[in-house]
């Protein structure tokens, strides 16, 4: 059976569920990641119940449910998976203080953990990717604050603000990669920004019909801004600084960029310089063709 990047299977027969599980596990194997049963169901491209999925796994010759994690004999076990999960918890905990500063900023209307930590794992030298959604006209000032905190704050060295977006520019390209990235994010703050993100990308439910928004993690609010942040908030002067920062950074980053995925505009700073999405989709297409 072949899968396209945007078409969801509609049948829920036993064979179709097995193929859907194989597809989800093939995708997670690209990241050397193992999924717990609830996470697997969230990532299935067909609508299916918890009991049906477990029944199919128990009857399968190549699938096994071990201590809540679904394994396939088609893909090797990651012997470091438990350690990777521990690293995700540790790195998130180390970043909470600097995240609390961003959480307290009224110009930020959406804040969420993305990437590997959102999936529940991390590497030895891994960071904590975050999505920041701002009020219109604040993208580049907020990015400057986040970058400053990541470089200067004692708990900021793991912070990676690789997506800073205005709440009026939240549309993502439709596809399985974007759907899974969006539905695995862990919300921290939503004063309208994350709600708008899900609303603008409601197509994700067509691709992942079992997925729903994850629960917020509770992080406090600490108002420990650098001295220059007061200047950024002055109405007229702050607007001038935003335009200046946007112009110089967009020009600078665009000249240095070698990625088709990176987006640098007045309302979006998406610094995907490693072309992660294109590489994953290419590998994914090769794997599902082999299923």
C-alpha cells in the first residue's frame, strides 16, 4: 500500500491498522525513537480506537507491546532510548527559568516546546527548541530578547528559539512532517497565539485523526528582563527599532542562508538552516515505499 504525504487512510480494517502502525513506526525509526501506545495512536493516519490497536498488536507476528512501548521487529531497538528520555526531562527542567521570563511577556501570545524534547527524547548535546508566537509587529524584538536570554541568562544556553512567528502568519505547509510536528508540541502559554495556530492548521486532523492538542505544562512567570527591554516597549521608538531590527536581520540571515526551509520575513523567523524537514520527508518516502 502506498502513502502520500497528505492523504489519510480511511479504512479501519485489521490489515489497514497494521499498515498504519508500520507507517508510524517507520517514521519514528528515522529519529531512533520508540513510541508508547498512546503516542502511537496519536500518530496513526487512520481513525482507530485504543482497544483495536492493542488487539492488532497482540495478533501481529512482528509487533509487540513491551512495558507500554510498541516495538517492531522491522526496526532495531534504540538501546539508549531510556537515557534519551531522561535527557529530555533534564534539559527541559534546566531551561524552565528562562522559559518563565518568556512566559511572562505580554507581547508573546503563544509559547511551546517543539522538536525532540516535545517528542520526549533528547541527545547528549541537544537543546530545547521553542516556538514563540507574538503580537503583530513584535517578531524581531521578541527574537532579540530570546536570543539574548539564550546567550546571557544562566539557564538559557539550551534554549533554541528557532521559530518566532506573528499570530497573523501561522499557516504551515500541509504534509505529514508538519502535521506531526504541530501535534506533538507541548504548550506552555496560550493567550490566543496557539489557539490561532491550531485554527490556521486544522488540516492536521485530516492527516492525524486521533491527534489532539497536548496538555499545557505549568511554568511560572519571572519578570527579569534586560535593561534595554524597556526601550523596546516604548510605542513609537519600539516600532522604529522593530523595523530596523527586521530589516538588518532579514538581510543578514537571508544572505547567510543555504536552506530552502528557512523563512525570514517581517512576520516570520523560521531558522531551519539544516533542511531537517526535506531530509526527513525524503527518508520517510523511501521507507514507506518499502512497507
